[in-house]
């Protein structure tokens, strides 16, 4: 098949920038794609970070320390931007105004105001495709749950719980970094960092909360600064949001949690739905298993644990007997973005990357959660249609 080569620039060559490089480098893993990303230009304020790309990817033609120079490169079609949250608004807006397509990292602006500025830039440039990174829904188990929701298998939904939990911050000697400082990570704290991952599916499934009551915790008050001093650890470590959802057919409670300090959990993303006719759960803790409990009046209530085959949104060379993992979900997300850049409304499969509107929805929820935490009140949310 003749593939359209999409010439990418990467701005921010840290943890996530390298994940994209790895996904692009193993594109041969995917079958039947009619597009392929080629990382031709990279930019990081720290030149050492770009050196890894030069060493690892033969496709890199140019490196920059100033992203504006990368944006002036006319041979670059699209950008992946993975920089600290305080830089999202300025850099994303400049990317969009340059006419290059963008897959930007969450939370898509450090706060609601920054997010609104990005939204304005998008509306000024309707031909630019902009999407927000969120990979976990591409796990086959998550896709299975989405399918069951779309098929109305759950009956009356009793409750939804979704979360993303980490535990490395349990160690109080872990040095502070930009993700623990309000100036760089934002007031949202763990919600800005982890929350878009948790909200992506609920928002995609039409479950916008009509109210939120938030319990936010700061657990480790200070951390080493790496220079022998202890400095304040300013951001929220954990957040539990009790939401009320009302759709045209359903009304149910939804508990969303983002935790940096959840002992025993390393990158645990999960969604659990209980319903009168089906209950189901997928968690990345058991990445190949989906739990389901179908129920008929008077019947047995028994959980079924099924090993989901490696059956991803985009076909791969991996046999169905093998397991799917984090880097596979990243590859699938990139396949969806490149598919959409190439085939627009005629995507090869229907699950598209998180949209800027979905990211904006997450900002509405997090901003209300901060207000709830400040006032101790349940905050009503107002959604513009
Ligand atoms: N999708 C996911 O699973 C996931 C996971 C982790 C982080 N993230 C998101 O990715 C983004 C980056 O996080 P990270 O963990 O990769 O951080 P990181 O600190 O590892 O990397 C950020 C990079 O940006 C660079 N940088 C800073 N200022 C810059 C500038 N002005 N121009 C160019 N480069 C600059 C830094 O030098 C650093 O190399 C954040 O938005 C974060 O929320 C997403």
C-alpha cells in the first residue's frame, strides 16, 4: 500500500517525546496503515534531550532549542508537543497559527483561561487538526467496555467509577519536579496531570457531570530540591470527585479519582460500570482481563474474568494470543491521529483521539472541583451545547 508520509516535529523531548519516537520507530508493527509518521525535526530547550533523538532516529534532519525556528520549517506538517503545562497555551497557539496539525499533551492549558485561548486559536484555524493525547482507551479491554456501553448492554446504570492511580510519590525523599509546583503544573495538581485520562471515556460516552463535590488532599507537604534543602510541594496529591450524571435516559453517580499517592499502584487506569443488566470493569493492573457480570432477573450474580485477545483498534502483526501493554496503547493512539490526518472523516476505525472539546470539558470539571474544595460545597456545572 502507498503510504502518506507525515513529516512530524516534536517539541519537548522528555519522557513523552521519546514515547512518540519509539512508536514512530516501530510503525511496521501496524498492518494496513495508509500513513506513517516520520520525525524530521525536534526541539527542546535542553539540547541534551534532542541529542537522544539524533542518536536514536535516522529520520531527524534538524534540531532546535527555540520552537519558533522549528515552526518556521516549511517541511514539517504536524507537531507533537509534550512540554510542562505552563507552556501549553503559548506553544500550542503558535503551532496552530503556523498551520501545522497538533497532537498536544493534556491538560491542554495550565488552567481554564489558558485552555480558552487555545480554543480561540483552533477556531481561527479550522483547517488545522488538533487532538489531545490520551492513550488508555485504546487498550482492548477499554474498547470492549466502550462497545458494551454503545450497545446499551448495562441496562440502568447504577454507578460509574473511573480513576488513574500512582504511588511513586509515597516516597517523601523523591525530589521535587515541575509536576509538583503550581507555577509549572497548575492549581489543578494531580487532576491536571492525570484527570484527562480519567475523563476521556466518560465525556466521550456522553456522561458530563451536572455537579461535582471534590475532596482534594495534600499528603507530602515538602520534598528535597536536589540541592540539600526541603521545598514546599504545592500541588494536590490526590483528588476524589463525586459527580452526578444526568443524560436523556440515565441518572447515576460517578466517582472520578486521580491519585499520585495510592500505595501499591503504578500507572493503574481503570473504569468500572455497574448496571442492572451488566456490570463490567477494566483496569490496566490486569491489562489482558475484562471482568463482567451479566444479570437476568433471579439469575446468578457471578463475575466472569475473560482474557481479552490482542485485538486492537488498528490491526497489528501481534498474534491474538499475546498481551497488550502501555506502549501498544501509545502506538494505537498515534495510529488514530495519523489516520485522521490522512483520511479525515473516513477513518479506518471509529475511535478517534481525544478532541480539544473533550479537553475543555475536563477543565470545566477540574475548575469546579477546585471551587468545591475551597467552599466545601457541591458545584453545579453548566454545559453549553
Ligand atoms: N499521555 C501520557 O500518558 C503522559 C504521561 C506523562 C506526561 N504527559 C504530559 O506530557 C507533557 C510533558 O510531560 P513529560 O512527562 O514528557 O515531561 P518531561 O519533563 O519529561 O519533558 C518535558 C520536556 O520539555 C522540555 N521543555 C521545557 N521548556 C521547553 C521549551 N520552551 N521549548 C521546548 N522544550 C521545552 C524540557 O526540557 C523537557 O525535556 C505534559 O503535558 C504532561 O502532562 C502525558
